[in-house]
C-alpha cells in the first residue's frame, strides 16, 4: 500500500484527490488532462435524458469573485475566489457520452486512475435505463447526482435537488437494484439534514456518498443593482470548507467509520484535502478551483498531500476521521469563565462618560 492510497467502498484509489465534474470535464481532452495531472479518480460531466438540461449549458455563465465580492479576471492568477455560476449538463447525446466514457475509462486505466461516469436525475425510468447501459458498457462505477443546486431555477424536470431522506432512500435503492457496479450518491448541502440524507443513501445500498453539493445563492451587483449573472446561481468557494468538514464529521459520528464519504465543495489544495480527510472523508473532489486555475491544481494537491503525510509519518488512510472523532460538544468543553471578554471591543469613550438619566 502506498502512502496516499485510499479506498472508497470496494474500490481502491491511488490517492484521494478526485477531479470532480464540471464544464472542464466535458471534452475528452479535458478529461485526459485531469488523468495525466495525477488525480486518483476523475468524474466526467453529468448527463441525463433532458434536452432542457442540455440547453441550460447554452445559457451558462461564470464569474470569479474576490473576498469583497468583486469580479476578477478568470484564470490562474485570480486571487482567492468564490465561483458563481449558471451551469448545465454535457451537450453530448447519450450514446456519444457513453462512448466517450468507455474511451476515458480505458485511458484512465493506463494511468491507475478511476474514471467515474455521472448521471444526474431528471426522471427515474430513464435514469435506470442509462445506468444499466453504463454497466453494460463495462464501466466500473457510477455517480448518481441527486443534489444539484439548480433544480428550483432550471426548467421543470431538468435536474433534481432531493431534500427528503425517504426520497433519497427510494432513489438510491432504485439505482442499486438496477446495477451491480458501485453507486456513489451525490447529495445536496442545502439542508440541515445532510447526515440523514447520507444515512438513507447508505441504508439503501450506496457504496459512497458525495457531500455536499454547492448551494444556491444570489448576489446583488452594486453597480447595476440587479442580481449578478441575472439570477440565483450555484455558489462555492474556499469558505465552504468548514461547512463540508462539519457535515463529514457529523455524518461519521452518526453512521460510524465504516461508510465511505467523499468530501466536495471548499477544497482548493492538498492541505484542504487533508482537512476533509481528517473530518471523515475517504476521498475529496476538486472542481471549481481546477476550472478556474487549470490542471496543475490537481498535481500540486497530490504533491502537497504527500508532503503533509510524510511530515506526519502517516498514510492518507491514517488521516480519515481523526479530527471528526475528536470533535466535542459545546457542553463538553472546559469552562473559561470570562475569557469571552478578550474578544469584544473596548467601550467607546462616549459610552464610558455617558450617564443614564
């Protein structure tokens, strides 16, 4: 076993860095670039049967925002950024998409990388048919995305944001019963019940749960006084890392160390990958940062994680859940009496001299 090797259910990854789905993972050249950059797994851009979902890509728009919410030039030189997007699915017809998946899986295999085709739910029947076709084509795993942030903003029936544990369980069971290959279920973070959604997916047979997809947000533009990009959009960035780590840790606490979790939303480098592993993930997806800055993000993340593990004399597998398992409740923390006073501003001079009549 190498230092960075990890397992997601029954599948081995050479390292826990996953090139997650995005527009940069639509074309074969982009997918090959992610594989050659050294990712342990690569997820191609999702598809489904909905023409409206494909049409959504033709209306897609993207902006990188600095910490003051001002747009910055897209590219590797952008400062630390939040990415706001109107996204869409792959434009490829299903047969062409599936053929590309088979080709990319073969290429990934040459580089000890796992290629992951992704289906996003529109309607259950077609999703099952597509999943069976994925398995029949010889692909090794399937991501089933039922947690897109866009369902309320997209055309009716184009994509799904499932918020009910019962519904997540039913959909997962449907897919697991349709195929024998491992099913990774991607869930939303737009819920206070993320651990319940994950528990329902695992109870229904999911081999891993990807948590948690980007949120839906709206940002007013101070110049135009209109919504930036015209509407509510998917939003993600480095600031989401603590939220994802919280969901990873609370889900691990609820379900135990057995189920394989994949962290996504907030990781931008190898140290962030380590943080999500410590919270409870077995692997970690990076998407927006790669789309913004390019393929070296993946190479550097693997190298940075390797340096961290070397310095700690630990493997990536050794990291999984260490911080999550050490997490305490507020009530279990030591009393610090008036320590809180060190963190409030001093009273103003006027407040000190003002008297109450």
